[in-house]
C-alpha cells in the first residue's frame, strides 16, 4: 500500500440544508473511493473537517456519526486515519481517538515515507493579516476557557454558541487569497530549508500546488467550492479535484 490522501476544510455544518446533505454525500463518496483503493495506506484530515468540533465529558455532536462510521471503515481495512486540528476544531478529547481510533495532532505533524519528509499543518494564524484570529485563538484555546465551556455550559447551549463562534471566525479571517498564497509558500520554503520535501496545508480555501528545486508545496483547498484533495502515490505529490463517481 502506498497511496496517502490529504483533505481539509470541508466545514461540515450542524444543519440539514440541501447543500449540507449534498456535501456529506460527496464526502461519503470520496471516503468510499479511498476505501476501495487497494493501494491506499492513509488518510490525513488536515483541519476544519467540521464547522465546529468540541467534546464535552459525556457528549459529542451527533451530526457527523455517519462520517465517523466511514472513517472507522477505513481504519478497519488497515488504513491510518490522522486528524490535524484547524481553527474550527476547538477541543479534541478522547472520543475521536479512543472510540473511533483516529490519531490526532494539534495544529501540525510530520511524516517520513519513501525517503521523503512531509510537514503537514492546517496553517491557521500564519498570515500577517490573520491577527484578529490569532487574538481570538489565545482566548478560545486557553485551557481555562475550555474547562469552563465543557464544565458549566450545557451542550445544547454550547452548540448554539458554536454557531456564533464559527461565524465570528469567518468574519475575523478576511483571506486575501493571492497575498496569503504567497505568504504560505514562503512559509513552505522555510520548511524546505529545514529538510522537508513536501509541505501540505489548508485553511486558505485556495487550492494550490507549487514546486521549487524539486520540493513541493500543496494547499489542499476546500470542499466548500473547490472539492480538491492531495494524493501522494509513493513517488509524486499531486493536487487533484474530486469528481463524483470517478
């Protein structure tokens, strides 16, 4: 098995609109495609798979159980499923890791395969203009804030607050895609200088692949409008666009 898939910024929302149903169906088809690939070895979820994720002590959001079922099928087939937190992933507890079996990393992780080194991160907070989000992140990711949220706030109220927080996140993050694309590539260059061959990020919702001196940067784009993902086939890393029933 050699194929490694990377996907980010799906933003599965807790509502039942026709758009959301279509998005979930498209994602389900993609996960079935990965499971049917006998060369698949891993799936990396590079942040913001959900529009909001928070685990209380005894409660997890119910909306995405069918997606977790599909991810569990990948695990049962022997694939490695890895989740890297994004700016909409407020708190990862034990459920995703212990109950489902997904390996979770906060913000970034590294991988070495086929003699190549990968740096994989969601990428939130990297751009100079992302200052508003960096300020908000210090508050909402503070251990005290997380403790108060999961201890004293009923889950239903918390989910309502999450809608406001997700909206605020979008308001604060004004992505200037061409400018941010250059900033992110410069960040990738800094990782190339550290010895990484591939840098994979998301967050900008701007699919992009750039190569320099044999090293490759890929931004996985999103599943809000672009429906893109990255594939490493054991030799090359390539940005691809998902076509249903391909």
